[in-house]
């Protein structure tokens, strides 16, 4: 096991930017999946991201991964981009954007547990305390969701939580590859591994979609969710995993629910609940403890 490296200010700032992009993306995707079948919307935005990332990867031929590493990346992509996205988008369609973002805040705890179990990282006590605080916040959010929104939203929350667990195994599995493969190559080949099965499953919905009826704002949502959330933010994520490890990178993602709750309030009129406020405070406290 290796100790966690200290994050540089540039890495930290880029990860904060990533969290903002992803925080806004919850409302963007909530809107988009209300205008288009969720699986069709997700396939479209992921396909756009895949084309862009492959173009970046092929523009740097000297940095391409070996055949063995590429195959491993493709396999991990099935887990992190196909299974994860199926669970995430299905869950988001059944719950509030802000609540979904707060459930995703369990990602660092899940990543840390898996990373610790597989021997990738040694966690200091402050990080452990931060993880516990984050888990407590997520439990409050899920419990409050049942009381405020009913059991229908609980199903969506649980689907999001399953996605979080899948993401933890995906992120931890990337650690050895991220150390020797450039972030753009990691992003491109894992996304290819996810887009291929997703496109096959989504084909019936894609055929049924009335493309002429799609509004410009919906296309804007597709581009935001594809280019910003899946190209730029994912490149920052993979760089973070490479530079400071999966657990600390995941802890910065905990800022996204704060952004998501505020944006959902302003854009989708999802008034924050007391439980969300307490959960948000726990998220920020957990991030502060785990950061050092």
C-alpha cells in the first residue's frame, strides 16, 4: 500500500471545476431525459463524447496503450460506462436531481472501501473520519427522500446508490492502468467499451425517436452532457486519479451535490429540504477532513 500524495493547487482547482461541471449536469440531464427517452439521450451524448475522445487519442499515436492495456480499458468501460450509466440515468429519471447528486456523494466512501480492500491506498484517520461523515450525510438524504417524496423516489435513490458501487470498482480498477496510460487514452478507450453495448441496447429507442421534434435547448443539453461532462470533466478525473489517487479525487467530486442542489433549486424548482441541507453540510465537512 502507498500513502496518499498531497494534491497541488492546480490539481485541486481543476477538480473543483470538474465538480461544478458535474453538479450542473444533474439538472441538464434531468431536463434532457424529460424531453427524450433516457437511454436515447444517454447514448447520444456518450457517442458524441466518444468521437471527440477518440480523435484526441488518435492525434497522439505515440501515447497509445498496448493491446493488452487497451483490452483491459475496454472491459472496464463496460463496467464504468455501460452498467454505471444504465443505473445512473434510470435512477435520475425516478428521483430529484438534487437528491441524486447527494446520493452520488457516497462515491468517495465506496471508492475508499474498495481501494483499501484491494490494497491500493492507505487512509489516514482524518480521511476515514471524512468518509464516515459523508456516509452519514448520504443516509440522511436517502431517509429524508422517503419522508418527503415517497417510496417512488426511493427506488431512484437506490438505483443511483448501485451506480455508485459500480463506479467504485471501476475507479479502483483503473488505478494501475492510469499510472502508465495517458488520461486521454484512458478516457477514450473506456468510453468505447461502454458505448458499444449501450448503443446496441438503445437501438429500438433511437429508431423511435422523432429527431425533427427535438428542441434546440434539448440539443444544448446533449452537448453539455457530452462535451463538458464527459470529455473535459472526465479528462480532469483521470488526471486526478493518476496524480493523487482515486479516493482523494473522489472526495473532490463531493462538491458536485452542493452545486447540483443549488442549480436544481434555481432551474427545476426543486426546493432543498432540511435533510439535504444537513447532508450538504456533512459532505463539505467530509471533504475538508479527507483533503489533508
